[in-house]
C-alpha cells in the first residue's frame, strides 16, 4: 500500500470518527428535545383543561348573574 493510500485511509477513518461523534451528540440532543416536547405537550393538555374549566365557571356565573337580573326586572 502506498503512503498516499495509507494517508487517505487514515484521513477517512479520522473523518468517520468525527462524524460518528457528531451523530451521537445529535442523537442525544434529539432525545432531550423529544422528552422536553412530551413534557410541554402534557402541560398544554393541563392548561387546556384548566381553560375549559374556567370558561365553564365563567359561563355558569354569567348565567346565574343574568338570571338574577331578570328576576329583579319582574
């Protein structure tokens, strides 16, 4: 094997190792992002439920207030 071929193989092996390290880091970041996304999704669900409950409470309060006013008008 010539010196040029050996140098090329070593350069490719080095680049391959660097790319594998970068891939590993990217995969770890992807897993962290997926975990964060799952937590955010769960929180959004909680907030949606809270908003629905508050809207229902507001509507019930508005109905009871409206009923009180209509009774006063009689």
